[in-house]
């Protein structure tokens, strides 16, 4: 279920509680609880959003390392020939590429230099 669907479901529950208990003081309490749940959910989602690339190179997953390396190759197409690029990506996939061969800036989430010699 998407977040919008979740919110719509909560809104529907809120309206049902309000309609079923008209004239009752509990309807206002039910409305406050629903809004409180939405606020808590919103705070949770905002607090959990993390830039997955802003961590040291050694902590990145293989997929993220391959993505960053592909990005580096696209920015610097003349740095390595295609065969070497494929070889480096294969080494990353097999977890054989040494972390010391990469200068990675976690603040911006980009590779600044690759030190690879064939």
C-alpha cells in the first residue's frame, strides 16, 4: 500500500468515527488521535530519509558501488577504455576490487579518483 493510500484509509476511518459519533465528545478525541497518527508517521518518514551514498566507500553495497563507478565512468569517459571499465565493474560484482583503489567523497557521494592499473 502506498503512503497516499494509507493516508486515505486513515482519513476514511476518521470520517467514519466522526459520522458515527455525532454529538458525542468522543468524536473530537477520535479525530485528534487520527491526526496524531498522521503527524507521527510524517515525522518518522522525514527522519528516516537518508542519502544512501553519503557513507564511506567500504560501507556501500555492491549495487551502490557499481552505480557510483558507472557514474564516474560517464563523467570521465576518457579515463579508462571500455574493456577496463567492464573489468572494474566485474571485480566490484565479485567483491575483488580493493577499497584502497578508490578515492570516494562521502559528503557529495561521488568517486573523485580510481587508482587501477592493469
